[in-house]
C-alpha cells in the first residue's frame, strides 16, 4: 500500500480539507500505543472499542484528519 501526503495548494488541485474517515494504523497493542500517545498529549475520541474481533482507538492529527490505532486479535475465518 502507498500513502501520499501532499499539499494540494502547492499542486494546484484545490485547498486542504481534513478527512474525518479514520486511517487505521496497525499496532501490536492498542492500550500500550494509546498510553504512549496520551503521555505525549494526544487526545482520543472516547474509550478504546473492543468489537469482539479487534481493538480500536480513535484520534485525530493536528490538522483534524481521523486516525485509528487498530489491532485484530481474532483469527481470520475463511470458507474453505
């Protein structure tokens, strides 16, 4: 996967608008990663969520772009 971080104004394709749809960042331990970020002043949006398949914790970067810490702990099930 490739992520592109750019300044649209410098490219002549419009102005910056934050994206509220969270970009998931895979981590080994959501609680530990969240604690480290909170110690550095990052504010999270609500509690960590346990979906029964994964843990998720939502926050935003300084420009308002949605980010999520994510860890899938349940094995993937495929139809054989």
